[in-house]
C-alpha cells in the first residue's frame, strides 16, 4: 500500500513542531538573565545542536521517503520517525526542569563546593553534573546510560556529536533552591554517577564472592533465574550504601544528617526496637534505613568523624547511636518477587553486610582528604559557631591568632552543628525572636543557610591564588 506525500509531510512536520520549540528554549536564552553554571550551559548547547541537526534531517526526510524506489527502504526510513520521536520525548522531560534550575534557583555555592571536593580526586576530575528541578521532594540521579543512550541515538540518526562524556544529571526538589542542609543529599546522587561510571565492576566482584560463600555455606544451588534475582537484589542495596558512604567520605557527617532529615529518622528516638517498622524494611531499591545508618556510623568511625560528634545531643547523632548493630531480628525483606526457599533472609542480609564492611575500608582509599577535614573542623567549629551566633558570615575567622578561611566541608559541618545544637543562642541574640517559636526557628534557620551559602561562595574568591 503506497503512502501519500501529504501524509508523509504531515507526520514529519508534526515531529518538527515538537523539536523546534526545544531548540529555541536551549539556544535563544538571554545572555544576562537567567544565568546558568557551566555544566547547564554545556547541556543546553549539546541539546540545542542536536535539535538543529534533527530539524535539518527532517527537512530532507520526506524526499528520501517519497523518492525511494524500493518500498521496503522507504518504509524503513519512515519508521525512523517513531524512534526519533520517542528519543526526543525522553529528552523533553529534562529540558524545562533544567532551564528552571538557573543560578538563582539552585544552591549554586554548595554545588560548586561539591564539584571542587570531587575534583580533588584526580581520577574523577572530569566528572560534572547538570541539575534540574524535580516536582517530588526527593533527590535522584538519572542513570548515566539513559540520557547518553537516548541523545546518542538521535545523534547517530541525524549526524550529531556524542553526548558529553562524564556529564551527569541530578534532580533536586524545586523547593530547595536556597537551602543548604537538606541539599547535602546531592553528594549521594553524585555517588550514583561515580558508581555507574567507575566503580560497579569491583563492587560486583565482591557481591559475587559473597553470594558464592553463601551458597557454599548453605550447600545449595540456585537455578538460572534465582541467581540473577539474588545478585540484582544485593546489587541494588549495595549501590545505595556505596553512595551513602561515598557522600560521607566526600562531606563528612553532614550527609548522614541530611539523610536523617530527609527520611525523618528522629522518629526512631524513644521507640522500642523494630519501630517504626518502615525503618527496618529492605525493599527492592533500598536497604533498610536502620542498616544504612549503621554503615554511616561505621564510616564516620573509620574516618575519625565519630569521635568529634558522638557527644552531640542532637537527633541525627542519637539516631546513629541507636543504629549500632549490623543485624536485627526486626529486619524484613519485602521485594517484588519471592526469595528462593533455600535462601534464608538472614543469610542474604549477611552477604549485604559483608560487602558493606568491605566498602567501609575500600572507599577511604578512593576518596581521600577526610583527616584534614576532621582536624580543621575540630579547631574551627567552635569559632564558626561563635561567629554564627553573632549573625556574622564566617567566610573569614581568626583561629589561634591567624586569619583563616574555613574550607567548604568544615563550613558545612560546623553550620550543621550550629543548626542542630546552638540555634537557640542565635534566637536569644535577636530581639523579639522567641526561642521556642517554630516559625522563628524555621525563618532564622533559613537565614542561617543563606549565611553559610554566602561563606561557601566567598571561599574560592578569598583563596584564589593560594597554593
């Protein structure tokens, strides 16, 4: 059955109309406002060029279809429209959220600080991230292969360039544009990209070793469906814990505190063991929060941070004190499939714990620098606290008679400590602010985050040229 020229031109023009506005969004931006960081501009430039090439490709496609004498080839060329449309629909979901995330609607100083900390590690110096707004109150990394595969599929069809290497995409709740504390969870999402790009293979080997020991100990064998099921299940738990521990190595206890805030882990305080039950549940994509906090604590002990924070009276530290055991009789595994009857839940969790113990020793050899962070935090945190209670941005402090510019990891963790333990001191110093008012605590807490973000912004300017 032959297809009319009008039908072909109509369906090609419909796809053209879908892509053209996206090209304009990415390329026809004002140079003065809104402004974007380098990684966002790199993303927009790539999508814009990919769009222009797609539009050029579509201009010539009807001729290629209608003038093709072999009907099978003509049909194949026409079918390519479906794949091209599907790929652009996949990219569509990230473009406007990334455009919404300009420098005024992101915690840009924190993002820059996280990039700088990551780039201290030579092997990850090329890794960078574009952030986009998410509608849900959650942080997530778009798996590194998804956008690359879609964009490269378009590029191969229309003659474009490959997607930029080592460029990741991370979603951030749009409500957190001016926040600091909760946004420390971004370090975890960076960990997903690092894991997928660089670290999956050695971790997979440890998972396979643990599974092999389990089967040997139990004296059982699994069929060709059960082994991948167990491997994928443990892999999903281990990747989440890898990202937790990576983030802890990168920015210290501030990550654990932000995660505690995100999941409202303070609900564990004052409860009997096993309650609330949600915190003891292993699901397909995430291990139980209690197990994760145990790994946080082990890493903090390994890095030297625990000795500095263990006596704090704040809720996130109390949660870490509660989660002091790797196993619990209250753990449950609830996944979208049945565990093999020959595999006990406790033995599967033992595999997970074995790999986590390895990660606690492995990751500090990959993410170095914590010893300096801990030492400077110990010396500078009380001084930063004194500045903050006087409502002074701690970009520059006097420590032991010397002018110091606290490094970002020190600022973030000292700021978190002040927020958790000393905010009433600041409220006392502000006339008319009641110490016990929730509204006052929320409003002044937001102001505190802005001061700390300003100090993070000042750090590269004040230390420019330092060796």
